[in-house]
C-alpha cells in the first residue's frame, strides 16, 4: 500500500516529544508502523531533541523527587492486552488495543458500508479512539487526511481520534 498523506512536522515533533494526547498519539504510531519516511523524520527529530537536551544546563531536583518517582513506580498501571502472535492483520499499536486481529473486533455498523469500533483509552485521555472499517468505494466525509496524515490501513481500516472537550 502506498501512503499518500503524512502527519506534518509539528505533529511528528509533538509525537517525538511525547506531548500528543493518547488517542492522537495512537493514530500517529499506527501511521509510523507502516511509513518508513515518517519513521526517518521521527529519528531526525529525536536526534535534534537529544542534542538540545545535552546543550542545556541541568536543573537541580528537590530532595523529595527521588521518593516521588519511586512511589509512582509502585502505583498500579493500566495494562494493554498483548495480541496473539498469529494474527498480524493490524499494526502493533492497534493490535495491542484490540487484543488480536480484525476477526476479533466487534464492529458496529454506522452507515451502509461503514462500521466502527471504539478502542479503549485511559481515563485521563482527552479524546476517544475509534477504528473505522470502510467498504471499497465508500468515502469517509469526516476524514481530514491532508491535515493529520490519516490513511487507511490494511483492509480499509482507518484509526480515528475523536477529540472531546470535557467541562472543567
């Protein structure tokens, strides 16, 4: 499959810096799993970031920083389901969330030729993450391909980040 649309440099920089929200980071990770060009850009960005970190002066930590870090290591973490090794139909970022292959997805028809599946995200996520399964010849009018670099994965599967605004 030839990828025609890619995340812009600002999005790739945000991904490399770890500042994208969870759902959008998953969309970018899914793109990176199949795009050597963007993986190369990420490596360049990470190298630049590493050089910048080496060039700045160290900032001393307060005395309790080590203890706080050690406490956080003991906190429970959300675990993702590891995919079965025999079902490589999804990229690793998506397979970890689905817990298997496309046959394991509980699709919900939302329109003729279009099905959707909501993927799990953490409670802290600022958006939701959905897979869209679009039949050949159908178009997704909500796709913002040029801006965000989304592209259909294998079998017409498109990861989609839906941002939600929560009241404060």
